[in-house]
C-alpha cells in the first residue's frame, strides 16, 4: 500500500464512526459580530515626514529672507528694467528664434527619423551621419561656422548641377545674415536631436499592432497616423518639450553674432550702466517665465495623449484644488454634527 493510501486510512480510523441511525452532530454556535462603531479612528503617524518638512521649510524661509533683506540684489533696478522696451524687444526676438527653429527643427527631425527607419541603406547612412556630425560639435562652433560661410563660398546659387545653368545666385554674405545664421545653426542642431527622439518614440510602439492593422487591410498612411503616431507621442512629448525648453535657453548663444535677443540686450544694458547682477536677474526671470508657460502646455498636452493608456486621466491642478476643498468642507460639516 502506498504512503498516500496509508495516510487516508489512518485519518479515517482516527475519526469517530457514526452509526447508521445516529443523529447528526449539532453545528457550533455562530460567533457574534464585533461592533467597531465605538472605536476611535486614529490617523497614521509619520514623525520623520514632519521632520523633513520642517527642515525644508526652514531652508526655504532662509533663502526667502536672504533675497528680501540683502540690498545687493537691487530689486528696484530689476523692476525698472524688467518691462523696459529694449528688454521686451529682445524677449520677442528670443521667442521668434525659438518658434522658428523649434518648428523647422522638428519637421526636419521627423524626416530624418523616417529616413533612419527606411529600408534604403543610403537614406539610413545620410540620416545617421547628419545626427552624428551635429550632435558631436558644440552649438557655438556651428553658429560661427554658418556665420562665416561666406569665407568658404563667395556665392550661393541654384541651378542644374555640373552645368553652367543658374536659376538663382546671391552673395553669401548677403544671404547669411545674423538672423539667418542663428536660425540655421539652431534648426540643424535641433533637428539632429529631434530625429533621435522621434525615432525612439516610433520604435516604442509594439510592432504587433502594425502587423494586425496590415492584416486588416488598413493603408500604410492610416496605420502611421492613426495607430503609430498617437501612441508614439506619449514617448516623444516629455523629451521633446525638454528640447524646446533647452532651445529657449540655447538662444542665448546667439549673443556671439551680436544679434539683439534677450541675453545680448541685457549685456548691452549692463555694459552701459554697470548694474550686472540686476540685469542678469531680469534675463533669468524672463527665462523662468517662458519655461513655466511651456511646462503648463506640456502638462495638458501629455494629459491629452495619455487617453487610452490609463483608466482615469490624472486630475488637473484646478480639479485637485476643488477636490481638496470639497473633502475638507465635508469633514468640517461631519465634525460639527
């Protein structure tokens, strides 16, 4: 007899046998439910959280006190120049450079990403080489090279290659102005990074979805625009907005071309007035304002593209505030009753 059968037999012998006419044993009485209504509700204690909060609060107060009481910050001078017409003009030039270079950079980056993902070895090689060159050289060097392009090529012409036929011809120094060199340098540098961001976002989409869409007979263009891109945007957007924010600050390099953007304008002013720190604070505060506005746009655009990835969309700051006040209002009414 096996060990399993032996254990079954032993357990059967250990149980008291019931005769055929014996009455069934009564069930044990049910245990009465415990009433917890009188128990007080005690919140969980987090002493170290309060210690950390107090330490950080003291640090914040110390920094705020220093900013408010140190006269060398010269906040009156900052307020005087913050909305000056020359500073506002420089700010508009910074925004113009950011918008043009960001738009053109991402369009060119999208084309380069598609080239990198194509089956053509030539297109893949050209796209890879472009990204390699422009990501390997500093933006400042690129800017100066484009501005001095007239030294290498006296004229820029458009015509039929390897013939004397010319449709368009212009002096390089006339075509490559300060603004053109700034846009060209920022755009090409941005395109190199944008291509890798977009390529990574496209590759993050499961290829099985494309195979299923192709099996259903969905055209390639609709597969790309309706299936791939909406899902790839969730991976592209955070890094893309970081690049745009970096581009806003990167426009300050244009000062080497003596182009009147925000940082160059501030430099001109403090070289004349010798109020270096207050004018640098003016530029800093404007950069903070721009990046804060971009961060708000980033939050809502990412929230829009998170549809389908999460069951419930995250609450907006306004919705969180409403929920907070509504919850505390209900708690206060409950305590008063």
